[in-house]
C-alpha cells in the first residue's frame, strides 16, 4: 500500500556541465546566446532535454538519493507592488515620459492579474518538480525496487510546500509500493532556511556583503548597467530613482528586471513584456544583479557575508542523515525543499565545478558563479552506488547534470563516499563553529 503522511499545513492551497572543469567557455559570455538566462534566478530550468549520464563503474548500482531543491517557478514576491508604487508616484508627480505612461497603462492591466498571487507556485513550477521526480524514478530504478521509504521536508513557504507536494505526488503515482513521510516546519531552519528570523543561529546582516563589497557593487553597476538611460526612457530624468523613489539604482533595476523576466515563470502572459528591453539591455541588467548575488553567496574578496558559513549546517545534516539512512537501510530517498538562499551557498561551499573560486573582480564573478546557476527548480542530488564488499560511491548532479568535485574521482563523476566525508565534514563543522563563535561575541 502507498501511504503519504503529509504532516504539513497547506496554507492557501503552496550545468553535460557534466564533470568537466569550470574553465570552459565563460558562462557570462554564453548568456547573450541564450537570452532567457538573462533572467538569472528567474530563469526557468528546463529538464526536458538532459545529456546522457556516465555509466557507473562495473557492478555498481544506485541505492540511495539525497536531494536538495529550490522551489519551482513562481510569481514575484514584493516586486509587483514596488514597481506599481514607483510608477504611481511618478504619474502623480507628472514625471512619466510618453513611454513611461504607455508602459504604466499596460502594467496596470498586468498588475491586477498578479497582485494577489505574490510568491505562489505556478503550474510551470509544479511541473518542474514532477519532471525531476519522474527522472529520479526512471534513471535509478534500483532505488525504487521493493518497498521504498521517502523522508521529505520543506520550509513553511507555500510555494516550497507545493513544490514538495508536486514531487511526492508524482513519485506516488509512479511507485505503487512507496511509503512517504513529509513535513514543513520552521524547526528545520538551521539547515534548510538559515535566513529565517526564528533560526536561533541567525545573525543580523549576516547575508550582506558589507560596506566594501557594496561600494564595489555600486561602482560596478554605475560602470556596467545603463540604469540612467533606462530610467530616462520612463521618467523625466534618472534623478527620479533616488530623489523621488528614495531607492538605489541597484534596487530599481533588480525589481524592474524581476517583473519583466519572471513572466516566463507564469502559466499565461509569458511573453507579456517581450520587446520592452533589448537582449543586450537585459544582459547588462542581469550582470549587475548577478554581481550582487555573488557578493552575498560567492567568494568575493572583501565580502563579509556568512551565507556559505551557514551552509555548513546543511552539509553536516546531509552527511549525517546519509550515513544513518544507509546504515539502517530504512530510507531510500531523503528530499529537502527550500529556497535559492539555501542551495546557492551550498553549491559554492562544495566547490562544485569550480564555483568556489575567489575573485576581487565582479566581472569575473559572472564566469565563476552566474546567478542563472540557481534557476527556478534548481536541484542538488547526491546519488549513491554500491557493489558488494566495495566502497560506496557518490555522484553529484546539479540541475540533473553531472558535476565535478574538488576530489579525486574513481572514474568520471564517481567519488568514494569516504573521501567525500573526509573532505567535507571538517568544512561543515568549521562552519558551525564559526557561527557559534560569532554569536558569542
């Protein structure tokens, strides 16, 4: 019998990158050839055409999967209201250009459709997680052979809960002998959503890059993003951004860009704003936004962000539960569902595909860790393989594509689990220790 024990409150419902090294064609230079990637974290990951996977060493079969996923495609959160408020204020002050008036009229119609859907998962997002579940089932059939136990957890966010539900419901449809236990709770915040205010280890401003990083970012945006030209198209002058809206060019560009590019996440009106900005303008806007992302999550010299440090809690939990599950043999799938703030620093901490490289150049950061690495529906999977009387092997998938680790592989993307633990457990424990030291200060 299949059984789903969903201990959750459903509120108002909820790169081959292969194992090749990251020193391939710079990812920032690839973006203009795929304009959709200029959406950054709003890029909708498409898992419908994935490369073939490298066969496991002879005799090895998959038997356990540890998974961490970002929620699927969603509506914007605060961006809709903020953009509407800015344009309303400019209209009241007679500070809109003719193009600004035309856009605002068009935006008002769109706003009425989306204003009450803020943050909600769309069908596009649900389908992303259904497809990931389907791939797990068909790519690793031996994991699901016989009775299959799944342990799944999510944050309390409705879009994350619904992402988890979409994945689990597909697994239940596919496997007629599956036992699923799921929960959504703030009690997992320490390792699932460190940014949550209820996290007892949360330190104020720990997810900010600090003054030096912010100055470097503002300088980079001034030199790279044509925000003055963009603002002047819609308003009577670029000074409106700071003097009337009382915000920064970086925030204005990020919110405007988010509203425009996130339509690809929707079930309808997906091309509503196509043509408003050129591909080059969207690319330039993305560069500034991605650079900010790197100052928070990446290894930007001078940044004081503790995002990766908090990922030590996540990494420790992944290692410990994997060992416990494999020792007991009771659980075959361990699924976690969260946000970009959880998965992005974790991938960098792991040094996957060279994501952990350090730089003092925000332009170079676009090659090291572009924000579209964490699209809607992003995922990290550790797939475990075994052979009688042999070492357990693990393969890492990022967005369902084989990825490399800074370890010596047995072959291709396959690594010894013991080597993984020997390398990463000290990293994880140091992260916990550093946060505890910061709290005691």
